[in-house]
């Protein structure tokens, strides 16, 4: 690996550590590889860890393809404690709380599954009048956020760790805040709750077990996922002249059914779409 000239494009699955922002991880990946461009495919909180897909070079154009991918998390929630951030980033305070059993928790979970309007935490990356909500919250300013429609597919109680302390697994749509779920579950029991752990284990088809640590990356021990392997579309091979037209934004005539296709010339060009026998390059990856 030549860290001064990393021209390859693709996705690296990173196991993001705690206490590090997604932005910082991306910058470290970019600097370590010597890549021209890098971007993450879905933010993780500073206190969260786990799967962070990082797109390298032209693969950053795949952001829109992965923005709405479903996610899976494990989290440890302690009821009877509160934090302004709903996690360990804020100062922890004890609050009144009755004893909550595993059975009691399982009995209310159905109320929190399905499509719903979820209010994001004030300490979040959501923008309010052009500024991040957490930046306003840190200044003590009022943060008014609007509920966002999300879907929680399932919540499982994996184990009871100690009194009022549980480990859960949550499968949900993109945009779901696990910290907000902890808040809402605690409200159901007339108390507060804090996330002691948030670990993302899945993002679309990507899994944490396939991710690399930052130490692996620095040692050159990583695998770059080629963009063309991420799409289960038919292939189209075009001539050099046609490929140049596509790369310049023009359409070409192709006698094939409407739909999405992987376009190749001598190399993989990107993802195209055919409508009424005309092919256009929608996402250029070359």
C-alpha cells in the first residue's frame, strides 16, 4: 500500500471506537491511506461504537444508496439514571425508579415497534437554523426539534445485567436514535434511562464481524469492498465510444428492458438506468 497515492475506490468497514467522532475516523482513514476522498455512510455518536462503513475516493458517490439502509444495534440501558445526552457523554444523576423486571420490560416493547414519530435528542447532529442541535444545546440555548418518522422492526431483551440494567438488540430504519428509544422506554416506567453502550452491528448487508480496527488499517490489514459487488443488477458492456458519451452525461440507445444496470467498458463505469431503451449513467464510479 502506497499511502501517498491510494487511487483505488471502494468501501472499508471500520470498527469505530468509543470517544471518537465519525468525522475523526473518516479523516484518519483518509490520511492513513493517502486517499483523495473519504466519507462515512451513516453517522455514529461519539459514545457509540461499531460498524462504520467508510467510502473511499469515487465510492463516496454511493452515499445516497446507503443513506436509508436499515441498522441493527445492541445497547445497554440503565433505568433510574439521567443524563442530558441520554448516554455517558453527559453527567449521570440518580433518579427515582421502581424495580423493573425483564418481564415488565418485555411486556411494553410492542408499544415501541413499528412505524412511529420519534423526537431526536437535543444533543444530536440534527440541524436547527443551519446549526447542529448539540452545538446549540452546549451553549444552553433552547433546541426545538421536530419528530421524525422512523420504523423499529424489533426490540429484544438479550439479558438482565443487574437491577434496572438491561442489554437490548434493536433492528430499525435509518435515522432512528437509540438514545431516544432509551428515553422513551424510561418514560413508560415514569423514570429516566441512560445508554451505557451503543454498538452498531449491522448496516444494510454489512456486518460488524467483517469490520477492521483502526490499528488494522494502520498496519495495512484491511479489505476494500469493490463498488460493483454491492449491486445485484445485470451487467451491460459498452464500446469505448459509447462509454465516453455516458461519462459525458449523454444517453445511448440500448435494446434492453427498463431498469438499473452495472455498466462496464474496459473498467466498471458505475450504475446506469434504462428508460424506454435509453441508457443513462446515474452514478459514475470511474
